[in-house]
């Protein structure tokens, strides 16, 4: 459904350290910087990118916005969350864990990146 996601970052290099760490836990290579100072994470079917806002205003989180990343196990979600906390992210929402039953529930872990954007790791248990 989506071709790409571009997030605003006040300090792209600092955000790159954070995203390099969390995205490595789910199989992405290190981000690639372009000559304009943007950072790109590429896969066969999507692009995730970081950039200073082109309007020159500070980057900030969207009220009510969350970007979700698929993980394939609780362990991968825990590694994603720990990597984020160790690299400039902060906890938000409830603690990482399973919501609903182990049979048909889902594992969720939430973080805010260095610019305040809300992220979620999601693993569907069923």
C-alpha cells in the first residue's frame, strides 16, 4: 500500500544512529546518507527515510501518529525495543508485551525516536 515513509528529524545523524540500531534487529542494513543530508533505508518493496523538514521548521511528532514495524517474534520485538532505548529512544505507552491472549493476541512495544516520533513493533501471535 505504501511506497515510502519519510520522517522529519531535527538531527538526522543522531536519528540515523537510533534507526540503524532498531532496524538492524528486523533485518535492515545501515541507512545510506545522500548528498542532501537525508538518510534512506531500502528494501525490495519499500523505503523508510529521514530528513530535516524542507520548510525549515523544526521536526515534531504528528499528534495521534504511529509508525509500526513488523517483527516476527516476541524476542525480536524485545531486541528492537532494547536497541531503541540504548540509542536515544524513550519509552512510551504501556510496557512491551502481549495484548489479548497468547493464541490470538499481539505483542506490542512502543518507543519515541530522538525527534519524538512514536513507533511500534508489532508481532501477531495467531
